């Protein structure tokens, strides 16, 4: 099999806790030297893609920030497609400032976009305001469907837990902007001008990377780094299982 482009997860696949996952930078450099198109995708929104690119550069890997896609970029793509500013954004101002169309609505917005509850001043009135927007017909969108995450201080509630609460009280399913939903993959393929059968998706997380790639229709590769735990490949079988990112070269005839 021979593919033309790659969609590669960042955390746990290329990079983890501020350092390279062994061999991954060489793999990316090889793609760059062979001019093989790729995009790096991440569900992280706490850093902008520019900050991610700067962090990677400080560790020795140069990737243009335009090659890094996160749920905020997916959201920008969506807002530009629908040409709407009628949304209520839940998240800190430094994330909201990354949106290409600023929010502008009178009365009730058409969309409620949940991004981050940790870095805002959260209170009952805000929760009830979101609830009332949903009751008045706003559609729910969210950057994440994860219930919690592991921080240095221990487990913390993630945006997904609030998303699920508002799905229940708003009686609707949220549109999710991050993996495993298809929007990030759609943006990546659109930017590279490829069809689904031409692209490989690689990641360390079966529940986001492999589930998302398979549901979208991409050839999925699970790498045994980062979040990978033994027998993960049984939960959601990938098309290919590799030990290290570099192994994909030999398994998919990239070097031929
Ligand atoms: Mg990962």
C-alpha cells in the first residue's frame, strides 16, 4: 500500500511532557525532506497552535503552526463555513481571541460553544445562562467529550463532563470539535487536498485517534507509545499496530 499524506497525533505520538518520543522527530524530518504532506492534530486548546510550534521548535523540531490543527482551528473552519457570529463562547479570553469570527448576538445565540470551564470564573448563573440559551433553541458545540483529565495535581473535570450535562438538560447531542469527531480530520484533508483513501492517521489513543480515524474512513495506525496500554488494539482494532512512529515507513512502503 502507498499513501500520499499523514495525519499524526501530537501528544503521546510525537511529543510528551516537553520532550520527543524517541525517533518521532526523525520521522517528521524524513516526511519534510521527502516533501510528503502531513498535518499534526491535537485536542489540546490550552496552548495555541503557534505556542505549540514554538514549544516544538525549542525541543528541536520545526513545524509551521499552520500544519498543527486543534479544535479551535476546526471551530474557525466551521464558523467560516456557516458564516455565523451568533455564538456564546465558554472559555478564557486568550482562547476566544483565537477565533476568526468574534461573537456577536442579541438575545439568544444560535450556538453555545463549550471550550474550557477551568480557567473562567464559573458560577451557577453562568450554568443557568447556558441552559436558558439551549432551551431557547441554541445548538450545543464543544471542544471536548472527555469527562476528566490527569493533571499534575491529580484528576480534574474536563469540558466533556459539562458537555454531557448540557446534552441532557438541553435534550440534544453536541457537535464535538476534537477527536474522535471527524471535523479535525476533515480540515486536515481539505488543507492537504487529499481523499480519505490517500491518507494514514497515526496515534497512541484508541478511543480518540483510532476511533476517530476509523469512523471517518482513514487507514488507522496505533503506535505503542504515550497513552497506549497492552491490549488496547483489541478494544478498537487499528488497521496497523507499530512499536514506534518510524516503523510506519517500512510497513506502508513510504520509502519505496
Ligand atoms: Mg495522543
